[in-house]
C-alpha cells in the first residue's frame, strides 16, 4: 500500500486537474503575469525528484485572471493543469485541492450571484473517492483481459468536470466493492418479479439466460449497490412481503463494472447489462428514466438500421430491450445490450477509447500513475495511428447524421476502438441508445452542435491532446480536416465547421453550480483547431 502522504498528494493532483480545466475554460481569462507576459516561462525541474520520468521536463506556467474577484491564478500548463497558485501579497501561494475548491466556490458566487453549498461537497467527495480508489488499486489485481482493463482504467474520469469521481457522498464501504477503478467484479443479484407486475419490451433472452425464475415469475437481475440503495423503500419492501418480488440468489459468474459504473459486462454471457443507480455521477442521477426507456426501442431500431446500411466495419452495440417492475419502474429497471464477440473483427482487440487518453504517468505532478502503459506510449508511426483512428471514428458519425438523421453520442466513453496485432485501429464500435438523438425529435442545428461537441470536442480534441502530449510537435489537425471533408456526405455543416472560429465546449462547472438539468447542455466557444491558421494546436 502506498504511503498515506503519497496517496493524498496524488488524489489532490487527480482531482485538481479536471476542476482546473473547468475553471480555466468557463470562468477565467488569460492574463499577463505579475512580471509581465501571460506565460511565466519554462521552469525546470520543479519537484524534480517527485516528477522523475514525467513526459515534460520543462513545463510552462500560465497565468489567468479570475474576473469576478480580480485574482490571478497560475497553473502548470498542459491538458491536465497542475500545481495551482494564487497571487497575493506580492508572491505566489500554492493551493491544495481544498483551497482550490474554496477559491472556485467564491469565484462562482461572485460570477453568477448564486450560492450552491452542494457542489463544493461533491468536489471534495470526488477527491476523497480518488484517494480511496488509489489505495484499493495498490493491492488489487487488474483484469488480464485488455478490454476489461481499459474499462477499469479511468482514474481521472471526465477531464472537464468539477467532480468526475463523486459517488453520491456515501461511505466508501458502500460503493468501493462496485467501483470499476478498483478492479471490482461481483455477482449480480437475481430477483424474480411476478408476471402480472412485469413491464418489458424487446429481446430479453440474454437476461433470461442468466438464471432461472420459478413458474409465474420473470428473471430480474439487480445491481447489488442499487438494491442496497432502494431495497428498503416501501414499494419494494411491500413487493417482497406480498410475493410480487422474490430473491433467487446470485449469478454464478461475475459481472465487471465498466467505466459507466452502472453498466456491467458479463464475459461468460458476452452481455452488457445496464441498471438504474440512484447516485449522482457527474451531471445526473443515473437512473434508467421512464421517458428514456419508453423511447428506447424506437431509437435503437433507427440506429441499428442506419449501421446496417453503412459501408465499412463500424458497428453498433444494440440496446436490445428492458425489463422492470410496474411498482418500481425506474428503480429496478434493467437493460440488455449486445456483447462484443459477435461484433469485433476477427483477431482485433477492443479497447475503450477513453482509456487511451489517460496519461501513463497519471495526473501531472504524480510520480507514477495507476493506469499502466497506454497503447499510445510507443507508437512507431503516430501519424499513421491517428489517421487510422480518424478513418474508423469520423465517417460513421457523419454518415448517420447526413443519411439517417441519427446523432451519435460519439464521445470517448461511448466509443470502443478495436486494434489489430500491431495496435492500429481497424474498427469503431459505438454504444448507448439513451444518449442518441434523432433529427426527427430535435432541430438540425441542435443535433449538429451535439455531434460536434461529442465527436470533435470530447473525442478528437482529447485524443489529439493525448497524442501531442506524447509526441510534441506532431501535426494533428490537418488530418482531421481531411477526414471530415473527405466524408462530408454533402453536409454544408462540415465546411462551416472547418472554417468556424470556435467549437462548442460544454459548461459542466456552471451547469452544476446553477443547478441546471443534467441533460440541459449549454456551450461556450472554444478555439477551433480545425481552422488552417491554427493547425497543429491542440490546447
């Protein structure tokens, strides 16, 4: 087990990076440093022993002004900002994570005129969760399968969210046994729901194969954490008492939680199972909401049909159907999703795209990260890898929008990239019908903005940053521009996109501070690296 001080420092660094990304993107403004000039120059060897072997030996510090209070904030630059310092009384003072949270809350109160006592608690909860995860990982065994390992590698989490690892504020003992980042695996609880109380739609044969229900009942798997959260509620307690709900034991084989936490993979059945989870994770309480379930089959059918018409190897992991109980429609809902084996090309290895963007050294400022080596660390031809990645990911997203009116939620956590024996991307697999939008339901402009955010900002911008971090000076954005224009499918939006001054950046910090609905995306402009004048810039 690592020393407590090392865990505390690492947890601070991991938690500070995404919070700083939010603060710098959504609120702060670049400013000259007290000595003149926005950047403070290259500082060599800060904490050199602690950072031995880090990607950047000399890292530029950048200065920002917090407009509401007029304070200056300095950070060590990069896609994972680190070592925040505030300027006061003529000198720079280092902020730990708790002090950064306090500074952020003060700034947001001034900036918005609103108070939010809950979000600072979530930020601290996220940091404490990271500490618990780092401690657990130090004595846990990672899965041997590279796909499962990729799903369970995300210690940083969402790189632009103020509290990406918050777990609802509950005690560690309640959630840690189910945490993918702690290499968890566990059996599912098997319930039986009486047939007259069943609500279901779609193909649920894979769910039925997980166990055996008695006559007059249907099998209803449950996530043990969710059952712990909601099992004592009157409607569920009464259903156990009167026989509408019965306990049938547990699955024989373990389920592995994926990066989405509430979605698990059962390798023996080659099945993904998605549950409700009455916990706020990032922006939402992660329930399978009734309105989403009721439109699930329509949405999934549209996406499945669109992928069938595609040329090339890209594929869709279908959400086959759902089952629940009428007395706890959302709380006990379970969704069945296609597994990988029937979709992945022979000989290819699937990997979660988000896992590729985790720094091998972990958070900047940490001596060594818990993620292990990334496939991106030692590419013989990074430009060829990038071109292959773009070739697999970009065309399907554009084709579905242009020809079928389908807006994929093609962000890093919903993209699985399959690589060949040489590590080259040969296929993209997309998932999660809950996040898909159909142009029949939203305006074209709103659909395009969402696609650009998910595909370009969340996916390509982050992947490009990860590559540039490893291969400084690499030309990245001309290849993206070529791929977009080669597959524009007559979309006028593509030409506008590559000329636009900005891209839409989601304002997760302000969304959470102002208490907006998690699905109510709001965007602010980010510099567009696709413009020819900014080629090669990924920050």
